[in-house]
């Protein structure tokens, strides 16, 4: 053996790994692989860069560089010798900002709106933060305490000295938030009941739930809102016709609950059958089985879908516009029609501001939904 | 559990329900009696609500002196509609006619929107999976931006900020081909069909039928022998060539009348209303973002092994996509795609905001205001959308059953 040992050299340690070739490394390697791998790819990259330059440059110029930031009327945003090519008219948004947030809510009472928004934010954070303490109390707060508190705050309670503010004065982001929140708070429980009805084995209940869900999902929200605002007053005694905002809220909540029911049904279907059987074997009644065993799992699985339904609901709140309620979008429409601010760019600026608001809210929610989905996947893998 | 085809879902659910009800055996009678009582209670509540609503409605309507029933259907409408696909005049046409005009306008904008949204959606969905980082990011940015802004806002943007800021009448843009564009709409040359134009249409139909026949035959031959016949060129020749020959043989039976600029309006030509253009644009841009996500999910659902296997069999990339990946992806894509189409049709009711004369604007808006018969008008409007939805889901279920993979 020693003969071989003399002749051959045996390496004791493995060789160091060589780095990849220079052209596959670092920034240049990345560029090569992702942008410049073939002639067609290079052409695509060039087209995209041109497109970005062609779109982004004018946008930045319009909304930032050439924009008008302050002023008290349209003159600030009109073309003049000082600014031959004025851009976005942010002065318009600044002047109208409080109207966009509160509508015609009386100035002296606006602290109540602020307090409501704060209380709502607290409830949302409590529920959204998955490892927050005592989330059961959070849910109770959000679904029971908050609605009552908001009603007292926003509508007023003469008993404790809060003047009544009629809903015709509400407007702007306040109304958008109220419609969206009421939609969420009512559509989830309603949707759960509808989903349970649809999966029930009692024919009448099943038929009622299926007809309601399929009917609502088959028609546009606008017709539901029309129905709520035009037909609902016909169906109740003349003197007890509900408030205009309340009618729209009923329409939105019923509409959202049908979509929520389908999402919850998906969650119910995802709970393994063994869970139902085990709960039954333990002697639990139907409601105890649902509340203690099935629903917690079903809602957990389908949480990202519930959030996506909320995003859709939030976007759909803009449609209350059609039945004459001054939500955020409607206040923008009202403000841009003001002759005092009639300048070529006010419309676009108003819409850009609205788009920014909706985008931040919806994108935030969808990022959160994705985060929850990733968390559930991790938790499920274990 | 995620179950694909509807039929399979139903089976799974049926088993789940059966399991639940079987577990109730220990106390069957009590439970069944409770269930029956609950159902009777529901019937009573619903019946009571319906009776109360009907009673109040009758009372309120008689107080307001509003008729009920569809007696108004044949009365003269007396209002104008800005876009009519069938003959309609304010002085002679009935409310019923106005209903059909509105319905046709809804279907027109939905059809245009569906074609545009599908095209754009497939392009963007495929672009999101591009190996080119920039292309994928741009497509992703489009989807995120468009999906997170309400459709109504986008519609107002297209209508008020883009189309209304086009030049006024006296500054109209003259487009190539004799078209005119201003803030009142796009005016295209109106085609005038000659006496023998029907021959061209017949030739086109024959050409398309022959091309379909060719396609079917090529498909059969491929199943039998595996040989991939190229039918693209012969098919194109049939579809384009036959009508062209007929066109020449019939003596060029087609001419155009260009729109003319007047002092106060544009006369002649085909007018595309800004309301129509804004609605079609908003609907297709918005829905395209959702379709892109559907397409992306569908393509990702086909396992990479399928592509590898196809390549191992020697298929070219184009063939792999056409014969292996797409047919499997379409099974996943088509059901959610249909529901996006339904959403688009339902969303077209936003027309009422910008005044495009669709079903909701004409019927649930104008006709309701004139007649005041809210119950009948809204019920009929809802019934139309419901019928479209139910018909589509029925077709979808048939499709799902036809394309379901027969599992052993």
C-alpha cells in the first residue's frame, strides 16, 4: 500500500468551492439573466425602459415639479406668465380637505368624528394584530361596543349632551368609513348564518339561504341600492321610512353578506369531516359544535378571502354615490364642480387624490391579507 | 378542501352533510322535531314579512296614486335616447321599446368590454410570468394599481378627465381615414353597403365554416397519426380570400360616407359616444387586471413536469404551449374567467353615473322616474341580470362537466 502512497497525492481537504464565473455574478450577472438573456429580451427591456420614461416623466412633472401647492382660488392654478404650464392643483385639495374628510359635519362637533375614527382604528389594530392580547375582548369591542359607541358619537345623544347631527350633514371620508365598517360588521355574522343555512340539511332553510345568496350575487350592487332606496320606503308604513343613509347601509350590508356567505362556505368545506364527527361523538349539539369546533377553524382558514371581500366592499362603497349620498368620491365630484376652482387641472388633481386614498387603503389591506395567508401557511405546516 | 369541478364539489358536500346528519342519530326525534319547528317558524317569518311589505306597498302606492302592473309597457315613452341600436323615436316608441334599446346597449358595451378585457388580460397575465424582470414588474404594477382603485373612480377619470378634455368641436382632431375626434365623441366613416354585399357575407360564412372543418379534420388526423398538420395558412386563405373574391366579383359593393364638420355639430358617419368609450375603456382596463390574475394562476397551475415531458417527447416550445400547457390551463382559467365576465356585465350598470343609456340608466332611471312604478321596473331590471347570470353559470357547469378529468 505504501507504494501507492508514495506515487499518488491524496488531498486531505476538499478543494475550496470556486465562485461562479464573473459574468454570472453580482449586478451584471443579475442584469444578464433577468434583462438581457437574448436579443428579444434586450428589445423588450428597451421598450419597457422607454415606456417607463415616457409615462413617469410627465407624471412626475405634472404632480410634483409643476404642481401648484398653495392658493385660495382658481387663479393660482391657471396658466400665467409666472407659470406657463401649471401642473396638478394641490391647492384645491388643501382648501377642500376638511370637506373631503367631514362633509358638512358641524365644525364644533368634528372632534366626535375624530374620536370615532380613533376608536375604529383601535378596534382594527386589535383585531388585525394576530398576537395582540385578549383578541376575544377585541372582537366583542369591534362587533358590539364599537357600533353602539359610534352611533352615540356620530349621531348624537341629547341625554348626555351630544347634539344630534342629521346624516344629511355627514360626508366625505367619514361616510365612506361608516359605510365600509357597517358593511363589515354586519356582513360577517349575516354571511356566517347564510353559509350555515346553505350547508344545512333542513330543506326550507337551505332553499331560503340559497335563493337569497344566488339572487344577490346575480344582480349588480346598483340595482340593490336602488331597491333599498326606492322600494324599501314602499314596504314599510309611510311614517316610519328609514333615513337615506340607513337605507343605503342596509343595501350594502345585505349585498356584502351574500358574498361573505360564499367565502365562509368555502371555509366550512375546508374543515375535515373528522372534526364534525369528533364534535358529534363528544355529544356537542349543532350550535356548540359550530361555535366551539367548526367555525373557529373555518374562519381561520378563510381569513384571507374574508379580507379580500372587505377590499371589494371598500371599493363598492363608492356606489352609494348613485343614490345621492355624499361619500368621499361624491365630495370630490361636488368640489370639482365649484366654479371658484374651475381650472383645467382641478378634476385630475381631485381624482388623483381620491385614487391615492383608495389605493393606500386597499393595497394596505391586500398586503395584510397576504401576510395573514403566509402566516397561516407557516402555522399549518408545522 | 379545494375541489375543482362543481360536480365533484357537490358530491363532497353531500357526503359531508350526510355525515353530519348521521351523527345526529342518538336523539333523532327531538332533533327532527326541532328542525321542523325551526323551518315552520322561518316560513311564517318570511311569509309575514312578505305580506307586510305587500300590504304597505299597496297602501303607499294607492296614497301616491301610482298604478301597478305592467300596463305602462305599451305607453308612449316620450323621451330621447342618445344611442339606439334599433329604431326608436321619442314620439312613437313605447316604454317596452326603450327597455329593449337599453338592454341592447348594455349587451353592446359588455361585448366590447369582454373582447378588450380578455385580450389585455391575457397579455398582462402572460407578461407577469415573463422571465424578463422589467416586463414582469410592469405587468405586476399595472395589476396592483388598477385592482386597488374603485371602478367608479376610474370611470369618472376616463370620462371627465380624459374624454371631456379632448378638443372642442371647432378644434376637432382629424384622424386618418376621415374620422373626426372631439369631446362629443369619435365620428367614423359610415359604411354604405351595396346591393350585392350579401354575397360577401355569405362567402365569409362559408370561409369560416370551411376553416373550422379543416381544423376539425386536422385534429382528427393528429389524434390518429400524431402528424401535426399546418392549417393556419389555408384557413386564413379561406377566411380572407373567399370574401375578397366575392367582393371583387360582386363589383365592389361597399363605399364609405365620411362624417362632415358642421358649424354646430358633426353630421354623417358613425358616432361613438364619449360615454360609451369611457365605459368600455374603464370596464376593460379594470377587468383586465382581474383576468390577468386568473390567467397567471391558470398557467402556474399546470405543473412544470408537463412542460418537461412535452419537451422530452420532442415538441417545440410553441407546440408545448399550444398542445400541452394551454389546454390544461384553460380548464383552470375558464370558470373564474366566466365569473369575471359576469362581473363586467354587472359593472356595466355604472353607466348610470356618466349617462350612457344602458338598461339601468334607461329603464331603472328614466322609465322609473316617469312612471314611478319602482317595484315593477326594478324587479324586471334585476330579473334581466339574474337571467344572464343563471344562464352563464348553467353553461359553465356544462363546460366544467365536459372538461373534467376522468379520475380513476
